[in-house]
C-alpha cells in the first residue's frame, strides 16, 4: 500500500489540473491519494470522480493557512464538511486575504525595479480561488524576470525577502476546533518545515493535542531531515497521535516533491480513518467520505 496524504492541484498552487494529478498518482503506483489544496475544497468532486474512474483511493482534504505568533503554520484537515458554516466563513476570509495582498506584493516588487502587474499575476491563477506566492512566481517566470519558482522565492518571495507580504491566517487551535466540529481529522503539516519550526515546538504540539484534540502530525516530509523525522515520530508516539508521510506534490512547481516520495504507513492511515469516523459521528455535520476501490 502506498498512501500519499498531501498534494496540490491547480485549484491552488499546484500546476496540474485535478484529473491529471489523480492520473499521475495512478500511473506512479499509488493506492491512495489525498487532495489537500490550500484553503479550498474546490477540487474534491472532480478528484473523487477521477479516482473512481481509475480505481485509486481518494481522501478529500484541505491545507489550512494558520499563523502562530506571526509565523505561518499549515494544518491539514482530512474529510471535514466544507459547508460547515464557521469553517467555510474562515476559509473565505483567508482566500480573500490571499487575493487582497497581491497589489501590495506587486507594489513592493515594482519598488525594487521589477516590472510586474496585478493582472499578470491573476492570469497565472485562473480557475483557482486560492491565489498564492507561487502564482506571483509564475508571473515572474512568464515575463522573464526569473528562471523558475525557486529563484523567485529565493530572491523576492520567501519569508523575510523584500517581496513577501503576509495574509490573514487562522489561529491553529481555532482551526483544529473547526476541522473537528466539521467532522474532520486535523493533522499539522510539516511541523518543522521552513517557517513553522520556529513556533511549533514539542510543547506546542502537546498543547494542541491536549487543548484542541489535534489528531496527528506530518512526519515524513521533504522539509524534514532524517533526524527531525525520528524526533517527530518519537513525539507522536509519546503523545499517542497519528504520524503521516506525504509528498506535498505541486506538479512541476516544486522540485524534490514527486508523488509518493514519502508515504503514510497503512496502520497510521487506518487510525486516521477511525478518527474520521469518530469525529464525524460526534459532529452535527454530514462530511464527505473517503473513496477506496
Ligand atoms: P502562500 O500560500 O502564498 O503563503 O505561499 C506558500 C506556498 O509557496 C507553499 O505552498 C509552498 O509550497 C510554496 N513555496 C514556498 N517556498 C517555495 C520555493 N522555494 N519554491 C517553490 N514553492 C515554494
Ligand atoms: Zn502550496
Ligand atoms: Fe504547507
Ligand atoms: Fe502543501
């Protein structure tokens, strides 16, 4: 069983349409794929349809933009009911904030002497409700300023670089509550990734488990070197929570994140499905269902 629980389509900042992403997952021999676009459930219906046609397991998810002490933290929510109003309202505010910051990013880049317009950025984000820095990067590639997304982040867009403008994001504890109320399973994405390692300590993880019912953490991720993975796995075991592994695939938008480069152990996936069942039963919502062929 090869299970990849974190991928992006072009409904957010991945480069593949949903059906192409699912087809690639099948081609690459995955048994289960979760679609976890940033702050949107837009691709779920199409993903499920494609997965049913091809006979590959499909888990609907969302990667929710959170912020702790001003630092970006990402929360994966598996199988929440996206129509649960408090969750839907928060996600809409996040998406609006993503779009609203584009003029400020463009103004900063213009101030650095880089030619770029808001329309050029939005042209890279047609069909997605969730505009991100990678779309700014794509616009910079398209007009010849940089060679690829990586160069755009290194020179302009990474946290701390001159073209970075943050956007509204949700408190992680609140986001965990919302996912659970919506019958879903909350898992912190890449806790020791680039930005979040500054604020997601072992104590923070324990607190999110105790106070909010965090169900798991993503352990096997390309942002985590081997030692970090083992330490995080130990933290998960000590706390009795789930640990996952995934690619965080973005199509051709992110190198070294090929589908299935990391995967989730079947026992951990089984636990995740059990938590989903329990949270769905405890919630007043009717969530989506996992598809397993
Ligand atoms: P945003 O959602 O607008 O804050 O942008 C964050 C997104 O940019 C995340 O999905 C990251 O995967 C992506 N990202 C961050 N650094 C890089 C990089 N060096 N190259 C490509 N994508 C990146
Ligand atoms: Zn992304
Ligand atoms: Fe992320
Ligand atoms: Fe991601």
